[in-house]
């Protein structure tokens, strides 16, 4: 599977992931072939590109829950884009409570882990897609942490609006700016955005509090000034700090290679002063990061398949090494010197090995 920009699409290519319109209506099934008409439709639809299957590649399995996740994302991203524009223009919320309630209804009551595939983001839609994903993660985590209903709602709402300041920076100001200059402009926009959030949610100051505490914690970490604070961090901020960081690190984009889920998890556990351990644990309990069947790279240079998840330490599962056909329980003291370096995956989050790679790993013993 590979990502192909809209302008490079060709007749006969097979679609790897379903495409929905803003109302959630399925436009194109996965594994369907592109026609001249569908290519024109996709271009008119405003998509920057789509995932395409390789010529002999079968469509990857997707459960009904996976399909619903993609459909839900599509619908709510468009809804959030319209709502944030409405808030900026009128300083009033119109459908934000409805969007937050929908996120909570779908993902705030699950007792099982879900797949959390990342979608590709452009400069035009990264705020909306990021904010929605953070809200979904926050809903999942709040449920795992048994956060009270009102605090959960405040956290989801804060997740949806926490980046609104970036939308308040005019494109004309950003035009021609270097990356460093743009970062400064976005920082100023974020400060303006928090004051704006305070005005819009004056009846509920907890929303602004969550956003401000999240921003301060992450800025202090970036500047190397993290230290114990006398200010109590509210539970919504504890959740948002973790959800914001995880999604930012693992999101796919055109500007750089995203961090893997393993890299992100190690980063989150590296500083418990900033990333509250209970919130990180809630994230691990909410999404599939290192599940059964995942292909991984080990520190001894071997490649392996996860046979069984370790509920006590997700980074130490039981694995089957391809080269030696040996089963190793990484939680055993026998393998203290071996750790998982990273996940083997493609851009769409599938864990794959093609036939040639598989033969090279297995060798003669696997014939």
C-alpha cells in the first residue's frame, strides 16, 4: 500500500481504504478500481491524495469497527471545521456540544482496545484532524480513568478547541515565512486563542484551564524547565497532555516521518512529571499499540512476530523470531538484554512482510 497524490492517480489503480463524503455516505469501496470519472470526482472532492494498493496486493482486513472509525472521522472533521469557523466568526458555539457528545457516545464508553490508524494531514486540515483525534483519545482515556461525567465533557471540548489559535493566524501573514518564523506566529496565535477560548467559554472556565495547563506543561518540557509545580493540574489537562503529544508524534504528514507508536510510548514514559503515569496507562489500555500479530524489530538485529501481549508491560511481549524460529518471552530475565526497537509497518499502520522479506528472515529452516 502506498499514498498517491491526487494529481498522480491513474485509471486502474485500486483503492486501499474506503472513501466517504462529509455526510458519511460511502463513495468508493476499498479494492475498487479507479476510473476516469472517479479520479475526476476525487479531485473535485478536494482530497490531497488516497491510499492505493500495489498491483498484486490484497486489500488489508478491516473490521466493521475499523470502517466505522474512518466514517466517523470523515463526518466529524467536516463538522468540526464548520464549527470552529463559526466560533471564530461569531464567538459563539453552535454545534460543539453535539460534536463532543457524539465523540463521547462512540468512544467514551468502550471496554476494549480499538485500532487507531492515522490519517494523512495537509496544512489546510491538520488542525481539524488533529483536534478530532485528540478528542477521541481523550474520550477513551477518560473512560479508562473513570473520570467524572462533567470533567470528561470538559476534556473533550477542550480537545476540540485547544488549537483554535492556529486557525486565527492569517494565511497572508504566514505566506513566505520560514519554519521558525511560522512557529513564532503560531505561538502568538495560540496565546490569542486561549484568551478567545476564555471569552467563548466564560461560563465554563475549566475548558480554558485545561488548555492553558496543557500548553504550559508541554512548553516547559520543550524548554527543559519542567519542575514540580504548586498548581494542581486538573484531570482533563493530564489526559489532554498525553493525547495531544501521542497524536502529534504519530500523525502522518508531508513534512517528516512520523514517530512509531513505540517511539511515542517510550517518550511518554520518559518523563512522568509531565505525562502522568495513569494517563499514559489509560492510553495503552485504550488503543492497540503492540498487539498480537505485530511484526517488530529487536535490539539484537532479529525480526519477530508478537505471539502474546504482556498486560503488565506492553513492551515485553512473547515473540517468535523469524531467523531462528525461537520463541522468547521478553518479560523473562533471560532476555533482559533484548528489547523491541520498533514496529515494522507501512504508512497505513499495517504490520506487513512481503514474501521476499519473509524468505530472507526465515531462511532455509522455514522451507
